[in-house]
């Protein structure tokens, strides 16, 4: 919780200076911030929609295609088990892809915006 009160006497507050509300609003209106949001949304939204569709396919097949999902793939493993494991695999794969995307595309832009806001404060 942030307050407007000054730090206590003798305190060594090493936190960066806080920008004004106007600076935040101006930054939000900037083309650079719009590009940052576009970089995030162009990655996150399609993957979210794709994963939800993939999950719903699994649920619908489990509900309405019991014979197909019960078919043995190998040994005692059926299609439903393989699809279930694939759900975990795609979750971790998406998280890994997003961390790479954030590190290369989002974080540098966000850090530049943050640095500029703190420098102007």
C-alpha cells in the first residue's frame, strides 16, 4: 500500500522516484506503450483461444465420443489418457513459449518505458 507520507526519520529509502499520475497517463497514450500492449496481446490472446479450444475438444470428446476416447493406443493407455497428458504438455509448452516471448519482445520495451518514467520523475 503506497502512501504520500514521507519515510521515517533516519530511514534510507532507496526506491526510485515515483512518476506523477500525469506521467503515467501520458505514457499510456504513447505509441511506445501501444506497441508494448500489441506485443503482449498478439501473443497471449491467440494462444489463450487456441488452448481453450484444445481443452474444450478434450472435454467434448470425453463426453460424447466415449468409444473413440476409450480406444487403446498402446499397452493399457487409451486415447483419453494420451489427450490428458497432452493437456499438461501443451500447458508447459505455452508457458515456455511465453517466457521466451516476454524476455525477447515485452520485457525490453517495458524496461525502456519504466526507465524513462523513473528518469523523468
